[in-house]
C-alpha cells in the first residue's frame, strides 16, 4: 500500500533575504513567511491530509500550525526532520564564508557532500536520518496522505537519497525548494517516486 507524502519547506525567515545558512539556529519567520504558512493552511483545508508531521524547529512548527488548525490535527514532531548543522557557515552567506575560507568554499561548490563546511554535519548522515524518518512516517501512516514540513537542504538531500540520485548533485538537481511549496512523494515499501516538485500553494 502506498503513502502520499506532501513535503513542504517552512515559510520565509529573516535570514532568507540575505541567503544566510540557517541550520541549528532558531530563526523567526518574516511577515511573508507567516503569510505563506496561512496559504499552506488554506491549501490543506481544500486538500485535506490525514496527518501532519514537522521538524521540531520552530520555523517548521509555526509553518504547519495553520494547516493543523484548519484540519483540527495535532502535529507529530520528528527530531530527524531537523535541518542540517552547517558548522562554520551557520548564519553566514556563502560569499562571506568564501571570503574567509576560499579553498573550502571552492571545494564545497565542487562537491558539497564530499567537502562539507568545517564543523558541519556529515551530509550523508543527514540524508540517511531524513530518509529513514520519511520511511517511518510512511509506515506509520500507511495508505494515507501526510503533510511533512521541514527544511530546504535536508529535504533536497533526502530526495536524492530516496530517488537514487548522487548526493553530491543535490545543489544542482534541486537548486531550491521554495518556501511553503509542495513536493509530492509516493512511498511504497520504503521506495519513493516523485510525482510533483515545488508546486505553489498560494
């Protein structure tokens, strides 16, 4: 039996305008981000799901809240859906990091998985924990439709992991998951098929 996972990146945060890496930092949503969350809630009201799972990070929890209210659902928190830790790049733009660490930045651009930022979480480990989290969710909600609200880099790594795409290609193949847009996965016996990517809910 297949489970439909509707993956959404959280709404825009105050670091997005400058494209700063936000991993372990707890960054607030902007007014635009809150509007995106409300739009996701309206989408959920019109296209009901059976369950809602989120990263435990507040920007994801807050993004999911309008959908939870619309459907009178209590969200499930999954720690393994948290964003990657970006180590020395946390809170910085790639240009700022490159100014201090030009060789490390060049290596990251060439292969961000083989050459992660200094002190960052191993992207392979992040991909594995996120993929296993989605497999657990699909098993727990077998045959149902599930909204999953998480994070940009984690979800891109997980999509590569589940779709047998080399992890080092995640920035090229999936350059961005748009805030509060939906990507649809069909999960069957732990295997994934991508049915839609970056569909706006507004």
